[in-house]
């Protein structure tokens, strides 16, 4: 019987219990330069081992880190799951 390893992203996601989706500041243009500024801010203030992003989601180890991030970047808002719509099948 072949034993498959758990994909790296699955084990990594388990280490970061807080997952959020953020709305870009300009929906028609995306995140733009804010993405680079946010990444630099996170690395300096939260630490590279306490956050990451993957598949359109941002992952954090603590709520305090997420709150500090959202306070530093008020132009980024949490995505409202009610406005997501449905995916075409």
C-alpha cells in the first residue's frame, strides 16, 4: 500500500487557526501596492513565522496579530461572506 504524505500547505494551515479573506481597496484593480506594503508591515511587526497568505486567504496565529494588521491598514476590510455569490459550476 502506497502511503501518501500530507501536503505541506495542509500542515501549515493547521498551525494558523485564524483565516480571513480581505476585500481589495479597489475591487476593479485589486490590492495593488497595498499588498507589498502589508507584507512588509507584517514581517516587521508580526514576524514572518506568525502569518502567511495562500489561496486568497490570510492566516494568522493570534487574533491580536490580525487586529493590529487591520488597524494598520484600514483600507483593507474583511470580506463579507453574504456578498460572495455562487460559483458557476
